[in-house]
């Protein structure tokens, strides 16, 4: 069985106190979906904010707030181009082979997978390792690390991959809805802009306000 999940690289939660987070291994991958526990959502939001906690110096850029919460969220809420480190994880449960996104790959780049199906027929997803997807007719070969001559591979059909990618979009949409509800509880003064920023980072449409 082939399992494909959108995953977010987790930043170090040690010492983080602005909201509850799950105790997870830093630089590991957290699968995003609508089934996360509240502390896992907190870890995801913390990680995306940390990924964007660099603001270029510019005269017309808003200055960083002095309060700890406003300061931590500043890059997430003010940067034009947002980054969510991670990508798509593919696991073959029969063989035990897993393809992980490489360094410098982001979830916002997941549309490159559709180049494999409908475009040039190949795409790469970061480095160290260097995962590669290639289409060969009606089949797709996923190479775990293209820099290795003996790299494990996963093979699936074009139709299977298309269905799996559709499922990944559902998972991300479910996560965003969960994060929006989480933000209302945990960050009431920043809920709308945080939700909007997460949507931009994930290339999704922000959910509307809850019904009265």
C-alpha cells in the first residue's frame, strides 16, 4: 500500500511558552491533517512562524513589535513570500521504503508534483537527500535519493499518484480548518491574520468566519 502525506518540518519546541505545543523531535516531520491534537496544531503553527521569523530590512516594512507574541508572529504576518519547510512524504508499507522531502523544500512547492503527471514528467524535491519523481508512460518512479546509485525506489501508477495528491490537498484543507479554530482559542487577538498567513504559506484559501 502506498501512503502519501503532507508533512511539515518541526522546529525545536524546547523552551517555547507562547502557547501549548507537543513534545516532538526537532527537524522531524509532522503529518498535517484535520485529525491533529490541539498541541500538535500548536507545534505546526509554531514551526511555520519560526520558518518565517526573518524579516528583511526595509524602510517601508513594519517594525517588529516589542511584545514576545507579536515579535514571534511578525515575520509570518508581514512577509510577502511565506515558507513552510517540508513537502510530501510517500511510504510503501509493503516494502518499507519511504521518500522524504529534502532540505530547502517547502509545502508550497507541492504543485511541482503535478509537473510529473501533466508537465515535463519529472520533478525534484530538495537535497540531502535528493528525492526525484519521474513519469514513464502510465507509471511513476519515485527515487528516494537521486544522488545514490543504489537508492531505493517506489513505483506506482499515474492514476494512483493523482488520487494520492488529491487526498493530500484534503488533508491540508482539514488542517487549515483545524488551525483556524485553534487560533480563535489560543490567539484571539491574531486569529484572522494568522489563519490567512497559514493559508498563504500552504497555498490554500483561508476558511470563512464561523457561523453565528
